[in-house]
């Protein structure tokens, strides 16, 4: 008894259906748009983190308490780690 292996039809559209095939110009435009969207999503997420980090830095400068400064430093380190993960994910 043997099992028949089927290919994924998504990657091999029917040859008689030309509407499913893209020419090289359409492919390159699509890839450019995809790269722009990825960059925009990455930047949108990083903008929020930058603003939050800036607020924490100003709060750090205003406070005199070592305990509060260490808490803010910890939060800034967490934000930096998030920014690195986002940059790696969307690169």
C-alpha cells in the first residue's frame, strides 16, 4: 500500500489560468511594497518605544531617589530589549 504525495497547488498554479501568474515587474513591485510595509510597521512600533524611553529619561533626570532611579533604569533596559527584538523581527 503506497501513499500518493501531492504537490502544493499554491506554488504551481494551473497553466491555463494566466491570471494567477505574475510577470517580473509585478513581482518586483510587490516585493518593494512588502519591504515598505515591513519598514513602516517596524518604525511605528519603534516610535512608541522611543517616546516612552524619552519620558523615562526625563523622569530619571528629575528624580533624586536612588531607588526610583534604579527602577527607571530597569524600565529603560526593558524598553531597549523590546526595541532590539522588534528590529530583529522586522528586518
